[in-house]
C-alpha cells in the first residue's frame, strides 16, 4: 500500500511470518541425494537472510530515532497540533492519500504467498569445480602444486615429488614443518590461500553454519595460547625466542661462529637474509647487520622474495599471523573431516580407474538421480502397516495381503537363514539360485524329494536314507574293482583273489 512507517512495519512482520513458515516447510522435506540436501540448505539460508533484513528494518522503525513513527501515530489519532483532536479530518486525509497512491500505481498488486515461495524455490547458484563434485570432495590440486614448489619441499623431495594422495593425508599437519622454513613470503601466501579456500568450501557446503563465530573462538583461544607459548608448532618459540641474535653483544664474526650454524641460520632466516653457505659465511653475513642498518644492506644479501625489514620488527606480526592461520586451518580440517576422508577415497579410486570406467561411473550417477526422485514420491503414501508395494507403486490392499499370507514368515537354513514372506514365495524359492547353491554346497542334489526341507540336518539325514534304500550308500571294491590277467580276461577283485589262491592264475 502506501509507504508509511506503520505499513512498512506491518509488511515486515507479515514477511517474517511467511518466511518462518517457509523455513519449517522446507526443512520438513525429506531429501535423498547430496545435491538436493545442499540446495535445501542454501534455500533456507536465503530465507534466513531475508528474515534478518526484515528484522533490521523493524528495529530501525521501532527505535524511532527521528520521531517519525510517533508523529505518524499521532496524526492517525487526529492530533494534528498540540491540543487539537480531529479524528474525522485525519481519517479523510489518510483515505485521500491512499487513493492518490493507487492512482499513481494502478497496476500494483499484492504479492501472494505462492509468489513469495516461488522466488525461494528456484535452484540456487553454487559455484563448484568439477573436481569438487557439488561439495563432496576438496579440490586441492592448485595448492598441492604450490606446496611442492616451496623451496624447502623441493630440497626434501628431490628424487620423487610428493603425490597428491599423500598431500591430502598431511596438508593440515603444518605444525610438523620446521619453523625456519615458515618465514618466507611463498609459505605465508600458501598458508593464507589454503585457509581462505577451506573457509570458502565450508561456507558453500555448510551454509547454515556460522563459520565466523567458530573462527572468532579460534582467535580468542590462540591469543591465550600464544602468550603462554603453547601454540602447537611454536612452543617456547614466542616473540622472546624469535628475536634475532643481539649483535651488539658480539665484537667479531669469529665470536658469532661459536654459536653454531643452525643458530645463525635461524637468525638469518628471521631477518630475511640468505641462510646458506658455511658457518663462517653465515657469521660474516650476520655481522653486516651491525655495521649498517638492515634496510640499507645490498639486496644480494637477502633471500629471494624477501624485502629488507628494520631490525626484524616488521616480521613479528607476520610470524603471529602465520601461526594464527595454521590454527585456523587445523580447526577447519576438523570441521571438514568427513569431506577430507571422502576426498582420500575418491582420489584412490580415481587412481585405480581407467578413463572408460570413470565415464561409466559418471553416467551411472546421472541415471541414479531420477530414481531417487521417484523414491521420494513413493514415500509420500500413507502406509502405517508397512504393506508391500504393488505394480503401480502404491501399497497393496490389506485383504490381498492377508489372502496371500504375506504376514507369515518362512526361514530357510539352507539359504543362509533367509526369510520368505508368504507361502507362494516360500515354495518358489526351492527352484531359485540361492537354494540351489546351498544344496550344492552340502553335496546334495536339489530334487523334489528335498522340497519343504529347510534344515541342513534334516536334508543330510534324508539324503542318507535315500542312499541306503537305493543301495548306493558305499563303494564296494570287492565287487566293483576290476582286475585283468595276462590273457586279457577281466575279473572283479573277489573272483581274481580266489583264482589266484587256487593257483589257476
């Protein structure tokens, strides 16, 4: 209607109530696939954001900072001036204003509930790479390449580059990297980009979670642990121990040599200077910082990508930021544990697959989607008795269920204690592959004599009785084993033995 504050407040309250009902309706829907579940979460997030926007407008109206709401309420009551009360005049003025508003906007229509729902039922746009599979897997290929190209990783893995599958297993274990390797610009940028990617992935896959709140908690815990020197990977290496060697306490490079190569290397790396060479060369390079300010040193003394810093003071916040980003990454990997495990399995599976097998799997996933939609439609039927589904996808009538005795359970031990519901299914199963396989495992022929026999013990007992009656229960070598003499005459074992005893053979 008109753009009065009271009308805006009423409209905002109405929108909030509608959105609340829409959120409840959306969350009550049962979704089967990962993609549908993801879309549902993003739709709910958009509704909650719209509710937050409407609520903020209401807060501004009710705070009434400029007094416009109070003046409007007074005008509606006919109080046009102090001491005056003309209700009818205020009513007709208001009516005139409404008519003028609709005259200027003749085609304006009120938004129906269905129209508002239609806006939020559209498929949300979520940007995922092909490797991420709609948020099921992490795509760390670019970060993996950047990690293996870090200088200390190159030196460590000269013979064989770190595989992507192995990188996924260890990319979050940053606390195991020596501290001296963490002071380069490349490592700092790598850690920042890794953290930003994990935050982005979490926001895209878990839109209803407040990641900012979780990271704020991580930062608060980090500050306490940093001051106490208990940050993992930085224990007892706080600001105090990270300061470079106090060069003023030494009078020559030879005295610095006594500190050892590792200590000199750490101090040079902290200052951004090259840390290679012999112990003597490191000591001489560090001694230069006493002779002239660090920012006035020749650029050839600095490591690649490192700018001169005044006495290392500007490095301290950078070090703290690196440690904080590592803590953030550690927390994000805990939140994304399931996705990381899925990624590990997916990568191993892809390594074992050929291109044709991957294409077949992709086609199968596309074909499975319509089936999941039909399953959702089937579950909408009211079926409290859990009746079997008929050919039309609906529960069969109860009288038909009782007629075929589908509530009666038959178990067959030969089939591995499988259950068959109804007499008809039980009788039919004796000719099916499962029962035939069970009989073969017992060494018993699956003939009509064994129909209705479901116990292994009964089947074996019946088989022995049948063998005894048919005279085939034992092998009789004295009658069935054959012998041949030198003339080619054939005898059974008993006859041959008798003739041999008599000396006739």
